[in-house]
């Protein structure tokens, strides 16, 4: 087999290994996200998000007033 053929074989093997690694990484990340969300639900984050929206709207109003006075 010539060098070009061996180069293509090595290229395909390398690209295949990278593809398999990326697929496995995505599967592990999804699995770990499911396990984490099962044992640590986001109830506290939902409660604090309503307060942070109110704080953000107040901050936006203060910034708008300050900019209108310039």
C-alpha cells in the first residue's frame, strides 16, 4: 500500500476515534446531568429567580433614570 493510502487510513481511524470520544462525552454529560438533577433539584433556584428578576427590574429603572438626567 502506498503512503497516501496509509495516510487516509490513519486519518479515518483518528477521526473515528475523535467522533467516538465526543459521542461518549455527550452521553456521560447527559447522564451526569440527569443524576445531579435527580438528587439535587432546583427548588431553591426557582424561588430566588423571582426575587432576582424584581431586583434586576429595579436596577434597570435606576439606570434609566440616571441616564435620562445626564
